[in-house]
C-alpha cells in the first residue's frame, strides 16, 4: 500500500497517519478504531498497525497543524518529471478537476479538487515544490525566471495511454508561486443533451430553444458549475453538415469536430469583440461565445441573435432572473434583450450519494411549505471502499427561464427581477433549490449538500 492510498483510507475513516517505517504504520484515531477500518488496514498491509486513541480536541489540533504531516513528506528521489507525472496521474485516477500546489514556510501543500471538494495529498518539501513548479512552467511554455507576475499557459501530456490537457495558472504568494492546474474536459463519448440530467419539461424547453432559427441562449452559474458541458452538449445537438457552427473561446476547452473554433489572443489584439465581428462575416448559422464579459461583447452577441443567428453563451450570475439585471448593468437596453433572448439556464453541480453505502434515517426532514411541500428523506453518507466520504461523482441541478410572450412583455416593460421570477414560477419554472430537493427525494444527494452549494433559500 503506497502513501497516497494509506492517506485516502485514513481520511475515509477519520484517522491520521502519524508515521510509516519499515515494520509498522502508526495511526491516530478518535476514541476507538472502527472494525471496518481495522479490517481494511489488515487487508492492505502486512506491517504492524500501531493505533493511538486520542481525544477529539487533540485530533483536530494536530490535523490542522501543517508541521504534523512532516513524516509524510513525498520522497525526494526521482526527478521533477516523474513527480509531475505522479501527481497528474493521481488527479486523473481520482477524477480531480483541479490541482493546487501551494508553497508554505516548511512544506509545499498539494491538493486535488474532487467532486467540488479539496482533498489533501502528501505534502512535498519546499525544494521539491520549487522543482515541481519549474517543470510545470516549462510544460506550459511560461517564463520560469518570472516569479513576480501571474502567468497563464496550457499543455497536454500523455497519461494512462491517452492525451490529457491542462490549463496552468501561477500567482505570486507569500512563500513563492502558487500553481493551479485545471484538467480540461475529457470526452470519451459524445456529449448529449439527454445526458445532462434535466427533467422532461426542462429538456423540452431546451430542445425548443435549440430548434429556433435565431435568438440568444444563455447558460449561467459560477466557475465549475458545468456550464461548458451544457454548451457543448447543445452544440453537439446542432452539429450537422448543413449547419455552420462557429465559436470564440478562451481557451478552447473541448475540441469538437464540425465546429470552427477560434481561441482569443489578447496580446495579438484578438479579443472576443474582434473575433465575434469577424465571425459575423463567416456566414454562420450558430455562434458560441465562450463568455460574455462586458457590454460590448453582450451587444454584438445580442445583435447577432436579432439578425438571423442562434447565439449561445455563458454568464456568471446566481439565477436566471439575475441574468437580466446583469445584462442591464452592462448597458443592454431591456427592449433589445426582450427581442433576442430565448432561454436562460442557471445550473450548479452537487455531489452524488454513493448508492453502495447511503442510508436513510428514520426521521424525514420537513421544510416550510413555501420552500418544498413534501417531507424529504434524511440521507446519511456513510463512506465505503468505492467512494470518498459517502459521495461519488456529481450531478447537475437546473433552473430554466423560457422567454415566452408574457415574460417577453414583462422584460420589455422593465419589470423587476422579482416580478419576472414570480411570473416565471406561475408558468411552471422550477427553481434551483426545488431541483435540489427533488434530487434529495430520489436519493441522489443530501439536503446538506444542497445547502453547501446553494446556501439557505429565502422564504
């Protein structure tokens, strides 16, 4: 059993690795170790298992002390290339979306974001962290001598027999350069609208908007909420020989055959606005704009949607109706927005309960009727060998605002976001929180996970 597997096993059972030597593994637990944990350890190693039973206070104190993990520092043997490959392989095997490499005073912390939550790997020494950062900057074609300014890059590397792409970002911090790697979307199968996880009604609204000859479809949500997958699934549905699909992106996250993809390059004067204007002279049927970041891009996209093009894009807002406010703040007139907008999708990703070890408590959860009318099962994420802490994978929650005649008139007349939301709810719109409660009903996630991602709803 290697160090990473041991750390992962202990994290699942709320234990800490104190030290590992040639003959024994020294572990601390709160009160007494669980029988399942001891059996898993005996199965995984032939070494003597030395268990120390600590108080909860002592356990938490040591868990939060960086120096405590010093015995678990990654081995210094092997070169930087091997170390990089090892960390990237760990990220791939654990389905991580991001890798954080954070220099500290006495060690370099390495963390993986798995299913939206950060997990800590064995730390590196300060020197190992420096060589790791230098190697990553070489891969990303960054200036390794420049440590005072943030830098961005991209690279692809072969892992487990396939090419995997990463986006690289560096940022000067107190003890050196912090590095974050984003694993770009890997697509081994076709992205399909049917696989997104929308309800039948939501999917019908989405398909109807995609079949429109012109108009604007916006996908909203914070970074890491799955907007890219939704956009590319829509493009996959539109990808036909008789349709000219064009995109402007930063960066190109998923290479898609049949889509004419252009990556912006601000240093060369290739901005979203300049590429978008050029695309309009390329006889497009469908245009995808990676992100609407300013009023000028928004205005060009909306004018394109008014003049015979179907335009898809993303925006960072919290809900469907917040999108209207955000575009108005960018300087887009309400009448222009009302004439162009077809559909707004707000989405979030929540962790999925592991079906192998989830358990339901006897007492259900009852929310105020204004939030959700039915009692919800209270799921317990127990944790098992298959999952991490009771969760495995993520699922998307959706809120769709279909702009129909009554809503179009309300937008044009300048009604408030609250009034438009009320009207949309009357027409059958399901909120993000309600979508989350429905997922809890189906045993897909927990109410605590809904609160973690969406916060506590008003009402």
